[in-house]
């Protein structure tokens, strides 16, 4: 083992270099020990902790996928308005035609169409329209409950697009699946779980 190696931690301490004889301002006073750099780990940089104790920061603007889900909700609102008008006008027309017609063939054909069911479908379409509006409006300020409600809305819309209204509900099927995926992904979770000050 060589004691002459300056990087040897077990060697003899090094002699501090000689200080200049000028002992004015800014020079250490004679007789004071000089600070030597020690061995060990280097100093770590300061930890910059944001709000939340070092967790990743929450998004400040709505992610594009979440915004797309909100736009799709507004598209569903527009489709629901059309559906309400069609069901309401259709139910009123069938009801008026079945009451006033004297043609037995037309009355038999219209008698098979349940007017009450058409009115019930119009009421359901209005309820689904209001549900979609409430969700779309709450996307900016809502929490995880809005996210869960939007997931449920997307899944039920997709299921209703498959079973009773396949030809008419094909657009609803696609939009419902996309809403559920966009709200359920990591961006949606980060947006709806962000801290609100």
C-alpha cells in the first residue's frame, strides 16, 4: 500500500498547500484549519417537490381523448334530439291516424303499432338526452364520479346500440365504445382524479 497516493483514503493526510503571504480581505487567517473535501458520496441535488409530495403533476388542460369523449357526448345529445322528435311525431301520427280512420285495413295495420311503447321510447330518449347533457357539462369540473358515470353511460349506450336498435344504433354503438375507452384510459383517470384547489 502506498501512502503517497493522494486518492488513497487510508494514507497519511496531505499537507495543505501554502497560502500566499498576503493576508488581506478574502484570504483565510493563519492558524485556521482549511476545509478539505471529504470522501463519500457526492452531494445530491435539491429535491423539487411540487404539490402532492413528489407525485407527478396533474394535467392542467383536458387531454385530447377526454375532450373527444365530451364532444361525442354532445353528438349523442344531437342524435337523441332527433330521436325524440321522430318518436314523438311518430306516436302522435299513429295515435291520430288510428282514431280517425275508417278504413279497416289501415286500422288493422295501425292497431299493431303500440302507441304507448312509442311514447315510452320518446320519454326514455329524453332521459338519455338529459343524462348525456349533464355528463358533458360536468367534464370540466367533475371528479371520479363523473368518470364512472361516463363509463356506465358509454357501456349502456353501446349495449343499446347492439340489441334493440342495431341499424339505427350503429352510430351509438361506436360512440358508446369510444366514450368508455377514452374516459377509462390513463388520461381520463388523471383528468378526473386531479386535485381541485
